[in-house]
């Protein structure tokens, strides 16, 4: 079974709990677009070792970046992993 990629804007505590449960059933990589946003006052949540996590904009909100840079980073991440499926909640 190939890896499943899940793309979130920013991970919160409840996302990590759900993703850890899903990672018990299938290989999972989580692509988080932004480490911080003004929308949520969450502290950065550790995902532990249940699943692989990559944050594309670790120093801020991806919405402040040019759209072309966001697209480039998402494409590069997906090209590296070659997932069998991609889920984009929301």
C-alpha cells in the first residue's frame, strides 16, 4: 500500500489525535502548510512519531507567501513522496 498524504493549513491538537489513529491503519504523511496563523491561538502541536509531518512554511503563515511559491512547495513535497492518494480536508 502506498503512502497517503493529507494536507492541512495548520495542525491543531484534534488533528494530530485523528491522524495518529489513521496512521495505525495506513502509511501516512501530513503536509502542513503553515506553522503559525492568526486564525488559531494554538501552540505548535507535536505529532510525535505516529506519522511523518512536513511544514512547508515553518516560519509563518503560507497565506503571506506568493501563490506561486505555495504551489511550488506543495508540488515538490508531493513529487518527493509520490503518494497513492491525497486528502485535503475542508
